[in-house]
């Protein structure tokens, strides 16, 4: 499975609905990293890259891309404002 930052992924192995979705944030070595939400709180998740190609017991992929988040676009835009304007460099906010 080829993921792009911001992809919303369904983990069909997860039992609880809250933990079934995560936003892909990148990789580190053999691990895929993401942000998930449980009980209204964000948390980080990690999965082995090899597990993303696993097949669920019903014959369909265990992990499926179901959407795209704009979270990275928003972060780039927000950080760009600060970098462009130099906010905070002289103690001003």
C-alpha cells in the first residue's frame, strides 16, 4: 500500500470503532506512523509496514485508504505565516 501524508486509513483489524481510523504522518524504519483518536483524545500509533498489505479474514485488505485530511496543508499554511512575518523573533506576538 502506498500512503501519502494526510491519508485517512481504516484499520479493519481494530475492534473498537474509535481506534479503527488513523491519519498517516510518515514512516520510520520498518514502522508506519499515524495519529488516531480514542475517547476524544489524540494519540500516536505505529504499525509494521508489512502489516499494511495484510488481508483481512474476509479476503479484503485489512488496511484501506478511506479519505484525505487537510491537516498537513493547514500546518504548512500556519507555519508559513509565522516564517514569512517573523512573528516572535523579537519577542513580539
